[in-house]
C-alpha cells in the first residue's frame, strides 16, 4: 500500500515539474515574441486592419524639340466599391448605373461580389467623379487617376505609341522609355474593424505618388506635320497603300520627323472603323497590329536606284571606276545567260560615270559591281553597317534581308549593284546614306532623348 502511494506521489511530482518546465518554455517563447518579434507581429496586425488602395502616378509627358507637348495626361477617376462597407446596395446600383452609363445588371453583379475592393469603372470623367462623391454613399470609393492624352491625335502615332488600360506603354516611345515615364504609384491606407468596415476615427494615411519624368525628343512638330501632309499627298496621287518619310540629321543621327501614313488616332488606338466590323478577335488583333506597325523600322523593301550611291561609293573608293570613266549603254547588259535591261530601253549610249549616275543607268552600275567582285562588294556592304540593325530607339526594328556571301554569284551581284534582290528598312537606308553625307561616319538614328 505504501509502495503504491509513493508511486503516485512520484507521478504527481514529475507531472508538476513537467508543467513548470513547459510553462517556463512558454514564458520564454512569449517573451521572445513580445520583445524580439514585436515589430513583425505589430505590422501583421496592422495589415489586418488596414485597407490599401493605389493612387496612379502621373505619367511623364513627351515634348518635341521646341517644348510642344505631344503626349500629356488628363485627370480622371476610378470608381470602386468595398463590399463590407456597403449599407444601401440598391441605391448604389441605381446611382452608379445612371452616372456611369452602365447596365444595372453589370453594376449589381460587382456590388454583390464579395471582395476586398471591386472596380466598377476606370477613366471616369472628373466631373462625373465629383458628382458620385457628392452622394456620400457608404462603400463607394472615387479615386483620382490619369488617362494619357495626345493633343494632336494622329500626329507621329507610330513613333509616340500609346498606353493600355494599366497606363503602361504599348508601342513606340511610350514602351521604349517606360521606366522613365511611368513614375511610382502612391497608396491610400484606411483603418478597418475585424469585419473590414472602415473606422470613422481611423482617418486616412496617404503616400503620395511620384510623377514620371518628362521626355524631350528631337522631333519637331512643324517638320513632322509638313512631312505628314506630303506623305498623304503622295499616297493619294500615286494611289499607294502607304508612304514613309524620314527626316534625319546626318551628322549626329537625330530624327526630326518619321512619318508612316496612314497613321491612327492615338486617343482611340483600338478603333478600326468599318474594317473591324464582323471579324473574329484573332483577325481584329491582326488588323490592329498592322495598323500600329511602323513601316519605317519594321518593314523591308528593295531600295532600287537609291542604293546606287552605295555602289558608286564602293567603286570610287576601291578605284575600279573614276568620275571620268566612260561606258556604253545599249539599253541592256548580259550577265552570264541573263539579259538585264536599263530603265531606258533605247539605252543611254556613251557616257561618263558622272553622266551615268545622273541618268541612273543600270548597266553601268552593274559593270561597276562586277568589277568590284563578290568579296569586295560584300566587304563594303558590311562596312556600311547594312548587315546589322541601326539601333534606333524604337521597338520592332527589322534587319536587312541579304544573300549569303557564298550564295552570291554574278547575277546576284549584278542585281544587288542597282538595289534589287535584297531588302532593307527605310531607317537603315537613311542611316547608310547619312554616312556618305557626313564623310564616312556611321551614325545611330535616335530621337535625341533628354529626361
């Protein structure tokens, strides 16, 4: 009997000391959490009772060389609802559907959606936002926002580019300099109770947004406007599908104008007009991509006779021709078994190289190209930078489409010599000709950006 009592006493003592040790461990742990981790858990607790809403930052403007604003911001609002704070859902549905010109079914679905914050509509006119605020509806939030605005609508649309629904750049300079233009968003912090309802005594804490930086470019609005008018006239006169014009400073590569008509309305970049009616989403996207495509940098073409200045330069530099060299043009030239005609069927007769250049005589330039030979011609083609992209500060630049050196025979060399059977971009041709004008310095076309 005594032995049994002793056994139970030992169990009680062991249990007691076990509880003491466990209690000590819990106190040590509690002390550690309260002292060493207090800031971490305080922050976690604060997050549970705080609701965060973003404040959009004003995007940096784009200005031309004279300080004319080409891309600006328009103050608008974003209307949202917070489910836990709504008291009169029917009234909210009625007011928002009327003021925002939305169906009651659409608004009610979002009002009833149980989420931390539900966006009803973005890019609401400022006046409308002020009216909605005046109703003082519990659970309805009207936050300031910005919408990109282009004062000149279609001017330089494929250069400037535009922004999407999240105010991020989509094409052109808007996407190329996104990091410079976008700025840093701010926040609005409100204190709520355990149910997520805002506390009237909690107030608001704002972290103001930081606007994006302005972008000054070398483009001149007046030159761009005039070039656009000329391009439209040419397109109408020649019944062309599209016309491109580039105005560049050959000494430093600064671009003063870049036109690729038809342009599109930057303030309505998704409007395809009649072309967008009755087409699938995939077809619509393809049409949009074509409309936004900048042919000056993304499309290649056979440069034709404009390329003869490159052949002339290489021939003169290599010494296979001089300005006084004489040639005879009967209206064609035989290269292997191929008869290649001159644009003047009757021929130009006997002429010097200077006269042949003035006459843009194909047989003469083919002769110069053949004298140079494949190795030499390819060397100059490469030396002019024609095998590489120009590096223009716009996205989507295409490269030159050229024969491989090992595939170039006499006929291929002959056609390349007067600008056919290969393709370059308009910006590549402008950069290459600039290197001839400035005495041999290869330049990088750019919009002279200053932040």
